[in-house]
């Protein structure tokens, strides 16, 4: 077994037992990257190998000196390219930020650095996190390691595919409407969107501020808890970050789940879902009986309105968040000397891709005078109703389980020209963002040789018990150990 | 008979708050730094940065709101005002739209101790300032200085209650005084820490509907506000008298030419697409907190002015000058604690003390001449140690050196000579040397005594007690006359 095949926890354990060094682990993933990255294309930037290895050596030195470090010290990882890294390109996969190097580190980047993890590179994504297939990257498409003709999902498609392809032990993504969970589902990895406010957004380049949340993408549930332990916690630089006592999520793993009550919302199993996906999820849930977990059907009637609600709230905020890319202070500027308005127009027209423009226009329209009440304000009201749906179910149930995505990974090009079909890909994930509740996707089986994700949604700040349940279920599912087989470089031409 | 028009004016004032740091980041709130040196990712609006609300800005805004008799909203929130301009790095300004911090206040316009008008304050809200564009005429290009980005502002909007350009001027003066008293702002129009736009319309006298209004911008002093409005009154009156209609538009005051010029018409107005700022929680205030801020408010200028008139018998004119700044009024009342004679203190403060301050270009709190010094000086006058003229000399010296008046008197030997034994020899000398004057006096020209007193004063370098000298001289002269 190659070192890169290990989970972060396995690698960290080996490191602590001094069976391997951080240098070994880092060399291993760099080797893996050199083998498969040309096919997967999950990175936008891979840092200079020498520097990365030097970092690993430095951690080895500190560990050898007996310095107290986090459980994941010395473990190589990647960040989605919408998280600021000081002096290092942070592009949001957009032409408009292609040359942009932030002068500061995102909160999560700081936390991971303090923890001694090794940042290897920045992951590909849909431009400004808008999309469900990573086909909206301005640079190139990322491929799904399970079938390179298929998309890895999005928008954190790079982060998910890198973990699935063993190019990295774990990564961070961001989730505005499913952008961590849906690619996790399509790539067969674990992806968590925490409660809104659990992780600081400071340094996360905003798409829709009231929905955005950073989350880990990992090889299994334990790794997810370990990463969450590092990045969760209050940050005074983010006013929406919630001040509360820091929990130890890894401490929940292995605890008894008997007596948990789970609701299966009818609305998530009816329309739009592919039958094989539904079947795999239901089979996974069949294990609950032996765990002593009660499962009942529930109803969340406002789910129906989630998609339109989401596309009004998210685009409205995006239209404002992305207004700053105007060619004045930083980033791409179209050549235009004479006229300010023309400078704005040309810069934004040439700098943004079609999906970003579509959403900016949609959001601008929704906020315009005369339409605000009918669209934006109404969407806010629907958002409240959706939140109430969750509150009601959570009065009686500990967790909600749904499929993560209505389909398995789809073929590249299949949906890119039909935005509405593409938007439906997030239909089961956006409600958690609208309600601000935590949700996790774990792989629960294969359908047609492709991974299927099972989504577990919890009460606000109940990540601990969600992980507790997922950790137990994961053991019974038998997905663990399944790995995609990535074709050799030679086949690339035929496949693409 | 030609129609009579009534002028209707409302003001929108932007006031920079005197906080240590900016409203949403920890950059210092300072004026006059080299361009783009007082900035950080947050006030530059860099991707990924987030605002954190400065509680000190809230406190100052609340002080202003309470001083303007506003109702404080227990729930208010920030909104984004979206528009593109190079001095606005996020392309939106964090402001407050439909739920401002405070509403429904008023400011009493008082002049010469008389209430001229009560001007309603419609709203007061918090927002961040934008940067500044610097235009280079030589290069035909513009530069942006982001230093001012994120400086905390309150916008204060009046109802259309002002009825003349003079009233607008008076309103701004009084508003400035209130904000200075409460420590909300330094209100320096020349540094842009107080800025004012005006809405003005005319209507037929007696009408209660509003006319078509024009907004005027770029008036950079109180005087400019009055002049701009005066120009606009005339311009609109001419249009209306000629049977025309005033265009709803924004006009810019041109200081050099003394006119307003069209900036943009109504149809070019922005749709700011306001929506709630998702990066900041709403501002929720309870009564206790508001009460705490209220309890820390000082007595406001108008109230204090009336109280000084009532309590100390000052004239409205005197009271207005004394209350022109909180420091001066504090100084006045503190002096009275040591020396409870309001008229004397007032006369010295308004006369010599303010005169010296003006010539030094300083404020009363910037000199070492304290109320203890002033009361000490006045006591020296009362005891006859100093004459009025000497007192002025001592005042100046004490002002410059910070020494107590008594110390100055001792050091310089400036004390008034009231000792007969010291004065008599001088008087004898003067009488001997001015026999002509003495005989004039004897012949009944009593006025000559003034000349002789002057001679004594000269010989004592002004230190002789003039009353005593006069008395002694009379005694001597009468003795000559009858003896």
C-alpha cells in the first residue's frame, strides 16, 4: 500500500509512531500528483515542490523535538482556491482574479498552518463557487476519478476529486448550496457543511455571505472530525461566527447511537431522484434497525420552494459581493483609458464567465427597485418557512437523512448548456444552507459503478452527534476501501 | 401683485465620528496621512475580508441621536447601498436604509436667547465613508486615496423645516455646537468631517404642498451653504415668476463662480438596490444601554445658555459667547467656584482672555491658564494688589508662562504700591518738580490733579495705587492751598 492511500488519521498515527515522516507522506502525495494530476486536474496551483518538502521537514524537526502539535501535524492538504493565502495566487477560478495574490491568510488557512498541516496547493472550482460540475472554472475542467468522462460535481470539484484520487489527504471546500456535499457525493468522499457560523468566513472570498460556509472534504468520517477540530471555533474577525465553547468532535466517534430518531423527508425521495440512487440510500438506511436507530418518514412541505428561494437570495448577495471586481484596485482590468463606465463594462464582460454573469444579472434584477418585494423579500419569507420546516422536524427527530444529490456523477457537457437542469443537481442540499443547519454527505454505496452520497442533516451545532452517527453507519456500509481506478495518462486523449 | 414665495429647505449632514479606529476595521481614524497608508484588507474591500462593527462608533452615534432628541430604535440594521465608483472599493457602501439607528428628533434654533424655530430631525443613521479621488490635470488621469474608506459617519437628515438660507446656516452652527459638546465629532468642514447637502424648493406663501426640489452638493463651508442656497432661492424664484417649472435635479455649488450648476437629472438617479448587509448582525439595543449613554451626555449648549442667563444674570449675548464651546462654559463655571462674581468673570473671559486666545490661535483647554489662575487674578484686583492695567500685564505673563498671577506679581515686583510711606516721597518730588501745575490747582483748576497722578504713576512704573495717589495728592495740594 502506498502512503498516499492512507486516511489522514492513519497517516498521522504512523507519523506519531515514527513509522513515517511528514517528508515521506509529502513525497508520496507529490509523487501521486505527478502521476495522476494531468488526468484529474483538481489543482489550479501546486506549490513549488521544494518549498512544500521543506515545510514537511520543518514539521518533522518540530515533532522530533517533541513539540506538542495537532493530531494532523505534518499531513499534506489542499484548499479550495477561494480561500485567501498570503502572497499566493487565489483566483476563484476566474479570469478576473487570475493574477491576484492576497496580502493576508484566511482564518482557516491560519488555523491549518498553526496545526502544522502542509499546504500543497489550491484546488480547482467553479468560477466564484457558482456551479455544480466545476465546468465553470475559467481555466480547465476537473475530472471525476471514478470515471474521467464525468464531472466531479461542484463547486468544490477540485477539492473532492483530489481527495478521491489520493492526491491529497484532505481538503477544504466551501458550500453555499451544496458545493462541498454534492461533489463529495459524486466523488465518493466525506464532505461536511457545518452550521452557519461555526467556521470563520474571514478570508473566504464571498459568493453569498448568508449561505457560505467552509467545510472539510475527507476520506472518511474520522478525518472529517479531526479537520473540524482544527478549523471550527469563534473568530472575532467574522461577525457571523458564533461565540461558543469549542467542542472536540473526534470525541464523539464510537459513541453509542442507539435511541437516535431519524426522519426521512418524503419530499427528498420523490421527484427528480434517479431510482438507483434512491435504492442505495434506502439500503444504507436499512442498517439503522440493527443499530437501534428509529427511522420514520416525515414531511417538509416547503422544500418545493427551496430552489427558487435559493436562486434569489444567493444571486442577490452575489451581485453585490462580486461588484468589487471592477478593474480599479486589483485583478484583471480591460484595456480602456478614457471612459470609466466603459472600463467597468469591458472589465466585467471580459473578466467573468457566463454563469457568473447570469447570476449577477439575476441578483441585480431581484434587488432592483420595483422588484425587490416580489423577489428578494418574498424569498426571505420563504427562507423563514424552510427554516421552520427544519425546526419542526427537529422537535421530534435527532437527524434528518436524505440523498445528497438526485443523481450520480453526470457526463461532462451533459448539463452545462442547461442551467436549470444543472441547478436541480443541488436540490437536496440547498435547504441546509437556507436554514443554516449542518449537513454532511458520506458515501453509502455505488450505483452503476459510481458513488452515491447519503446526506445527514442535524440541528444547529449538532455536528458532534451527526459525526457520531455517520461514523457508526460508515462501518456497516462497506464503501470504505473502495477506490476508483484512474486510467494511465495515455488514455487521456481518448477520454476527453 | 407679484406672488410671494416661501423657501423650504431640508439638510442632509454627514458627520465623521471621533472614534479611535474606523467603523469596520482597526485602522486608526486619522486625517491627513500619506495616500493609501492608513488601510487594511477590510477597508480596502479586498476579497474575503469582513466588517466588524466598532462599538465606539455606536456609542458616539447614540450620543448624537440623544442630543438631537431622537427616538432610538431598539432594532436597527445595516444595509448595503450598491453603486460603482472608484472611491468605493467594495462597490457598495455599508449604510442603514429602512431601519436607521434613530428617528424623529429635533433641534431648537435659538438666536439671541429667543427660539427661532424647531427643526425636526427625520433620521440619523450610521455608515462608512468612501475614499477620495485625486485628479491630476497634467496627466489627465485620476488617482484614488482609500485612507478615508471606513471612517465612521452619521448622516443626519432634517425635515423640510428650514425657511431661509440664514436659518440653514444657523442650524449648522447649532448642530456643530451640539456635536462638539457631546464629543461626537470635531466638525471641521475644511477637513470634511462635517459635510452638508441641501434640498431646496419654493412654494407660494400659504401653500402647504411642497414645490419641486433641487438638491445642492459641494458646499464646503457654512458660508457656502448659505450662499449656495441664496443663489438657488433667486434662481428658482426667477424661473417661477417667469411661469416656468423648476427641474428636479442635483446641482453642484461652484464656489469660485458663486453659482450652482446642473450635475445630474432625476432620470439619471441611481437605483442603489439596498438590501440587508449579511456580514453584520442587526443592532439590538436595550433601554439600560441607551440610558447609560444618556446619563453620560453633558448639558447641551442651548440649555446651558438659558441656564447661564437665568442663574448668573448674563445677557443673551454674553451667554451665547460663553457657551460657544463646552470648554469655555466649563471654564466659566469653574472660575465661579473660586470667585463667585459672574459679571466680572464674564467681562474678563469675553474680553481679555478670549482676545489672548484668538491672538494665540488656541482654545481655552489648550492653555495652562486655569480657572484657578483667573480667579486668583481677579482676587488680586479686588484686594488692590493689582490695578486694572497691571492685571492685564500679569494676565499676559501668566498666559505665556503658566505661572500663577501671584507668582508673576512677586517675581516681577508688579504689585500695586498702596503704602503711603512709599508713595509720599514720590508725591513730594512730583509736586516740587511741577510747581506750575501746583499753582494752577491752587488757582482752582482742579483738573490738573489728573496730570499729577499720571506723573506719580510714571515714576512708579504704573504700580502706584491710583486711588490712593489721588487721595494723597489732594491732601498735599490742599495743604499747600491753605497752608
